[in-house]
């Protein structure tokens, strides 16, 4: 796959996996906090921390996938991220996330991509965790 194809794939996966960001509530006690922690992990290219934020049954495949994907990235910066809770019950939540991400890949100039999608989270052991997309 060419470099442009890789960046398009990265953009698609970011839209599929990511959420919002901010300076407060960065804990797994809320769905928004979990998403903010995930974006921080991505900005730091910390695959282990990111994988911990996924539902237990998804962690192994997410860690493997992100290890390959993020190895192609040198820097990641999110901006103008907005998070909206669409629905939330005691153990599930659906969030809508919008904003921008700038990714610099190895031997590639920065690429600015839009982030916008809906994300499912589940509560496990008192923590809100991201559900991986079924096609991951």
C-alpha cells in the first residue's frame, strides 16, 4: 500500500476508534474521560495505555492493531475536539466525537484529517471502556 493509502487508512481507523479530548475529567469514571485518555495515549504513541482503555475482550486485538498502525507515526496532535453523549445507561454509552487530528508519519509531511463518528463504550469493573469496532 502506498503512503497516501496508509494515511487514508490511518484516517479511517482514527474516525472509527477515537474520541474527544480536553484538560479535565481524564479518568475512566466517565465515558468522556476514557475517550480523552485514549487521545492522550495516541498523542504520546503509547499503545499499551491505549489498549488498557478498551473492553477486556478487545484489548489483545487492539494492541496488535495499534502497534502496527502507530509504528508508522512520528507525531499526533488533536484540536477542536468536541464530545457529545448521545445516550447513556448504567453500563453502556454512545458518544459522538468531532474535531481534527494532525498526523506526521515517518518520511511524510503532516496530514490534517477530520475526526467525526459515534463510539460505543461499556462499563466493566466500574470503568468506562471503549468497544472495538466489529471489523477491527
